[in-house]
């Protein structure tokens, strides 16, 4: 694609961009060397396609006469001040996996290759090994024994053991160990024997303590909780519920019909604990930690609950029939769906089409964008056409790229992304 700015012609030859202004001056940018007199660097790097960019940031001092002249594209914009490599808004992300390790993840208590736990481990292995350079993964399983040497039995018997979670805030695998995180997580997943009940709220509370109060600070630019479950949150012994919110009735266990009476009168910990889980996710979001929700097979009865968790988490599935990631049947297609969903999440977490605004930017209306030395047009926010826009035109923190260029960055990768300062090759916003 070749974009021709208003009142100018853009010519791309041999890796060099020449923008010819109305008054006949030129801006020349080589992909292999610095611009004249060092007004901008040519720091290279590959961004998108699941990898992190190594693009740097240069200054934007005025360029000397001869290499940059009066633009003449928009009135009173003055001179093009030079180029700068655009830096991705997110270089490294911390993703804490908060995964359901309850007994329903291996029905009958026997490990099988087709169990939900096995499928989850297989999908996570594929996705984590291909994205660990840019995502630092951590792990929390729920429920989880206070003493790992004394695992929760499948027939957990007492309420305390079925819903057991450690009192400390240390994760099974912290996100602060990127080099060894993925092998460590895979080892823990293989060693874990699912048992007990879905202590979601307690797991989220531990995630909050880890991200906000923990001694081991997360290592990335942004933090995420990836909540994966095959049911609804329970394990609060202080909740009172009717049959509509009693999981024994919802799942028709032990002769408990959906229409009631409630089978949770004598076992309140089997009541849905959705309100407390929503509150805990909202608390994480208030601290800048986003929660992403994945519903495995078996969670269909709890779709409304998972929708509310996703809404509270601030990460809604793009173009999906559900706001959380709902995975299909327990078969090969279901495994493929889970793997695809996790791949999509990993790509979105890295925000490959979002680039940080320069710290010293004082003229947001006088900036243009080059991707692999091709001008990208401006597109108003909400317009899904080809282009870019600032997240906030008055006080921008990031430039957001849309359309085919974003798809190319995300799925194929590009060599360079640059800003041009002092000239606007797009309509005034």
C-alpha cells in the first residue's frame, strides 16, 4: 500500500522514503542509516507476530536546511523536526494464571488424556512456549493445599479441605522468574491432581495480595490475571442462597432439582460466591490489574456469572458472542478452540497495535506515522478503517493503529515503526 499525503507525493525506493512537500523540499529516511546530522536514529527491530519490538526512541531536534524544508501540507506547522522510532506501549506483560484445579477438572478422579486438566495443560504449553519472550507467566491453582506435601484428596470430605488455600501471598510460580517460569509452570501442572472445590474468590484475593502487597513485585509493564474455570465460584461458608444460586441445584447433584428447595441450606459453601468474586476483580482493576476470564466446558450453566466477572475485569472478548472466552466441547475441537483462545489472549495482552506516545510530545496534531517507511493515514477513533489515532488527542499516552496495518503487525510482523514530528500527513482532527 502506498499512501499519498495531501499536497505531496510519497515515493518509496530501495528502502528509502522520500516525502516531497508542496514547496519542493524533501524528507529522506533510510532504513539502514541515520538521517542527516543525526536528527533521528534508525534503530531497527521486528515488532508484532507475537514478538516484542526492540525499537528505541530518539530526539526530535530541528533538522538542518537541505534535508527537511517547510512542509506546506497544513498551515502554520513549520518544519518537520525529524524522526523517532516508536516504542510499543507494552514491552513485557505479567500474566498470572489463576486456574481451576478442582475435582471437576478430572471427572471420576482418574487422570485421562481427555480430562479438562490435561487439555488445559496442553493448550497452555503451546501458547506459553511461543510467547514467553514477551509475557512473564506465573501460576496459582485453586484450591491448593497449605502444605504441598499433603495434597487435597479427590474425596476431600470436609469443607476446609475441599476449599483449602494457603494463607500467604506467594504464588506457586511467580511472574518474576521469566527465564524458568514456563518449565516450572508445566512441571506444576503435570504434578497437580485436581481435587476439591472452586475457591475462586480466595484465589483472586491471593492474586490481589501478590500484585499489590507482595514482596516480589511483578516484572512487566502491565499486569493481568487469566482466570480459567469450568464452573462458578463457591467456597464462601457465610453466603445464604436459594435454589437459583445453589450450585447443587444448578448442576442437579444428589437429587437437587433446579426448581428447589435449596440444597445449600446445610452447605452454604456450595452457594455461588459471585458477588465477592466480582468485588475482588474490581479491586484488582482499581490497582491497574486486568482480569481475563476463560470458561471451559462445564461452565455453560454459569455463563451469566462469567459475563459479570469479565465485565468487572475490564477485558471483554472482541467480536465474541460472550464477553468472556467460552471454549467448546471436550474433544479435539475443544482443545483447538482453547489453544486458539489463549493465543488470541496472548496477542491482545501485548497490545501490538498500541505504541507509546513520546514523552516530550507537545504537538500531537503535528505527528505522522510510518510503518516500514510507508505513511499510514489518520483514522478517527471508532473508525475501523485503515489508519491510526491518539488514545486521547489532548493528552495522548499512546498511538493506536487500526485496520490492515494492525493485522499485519499482529500476525506477520513489521520491521520499523516511526513517528515524524512537525508535519501532519493526515487531515486535521
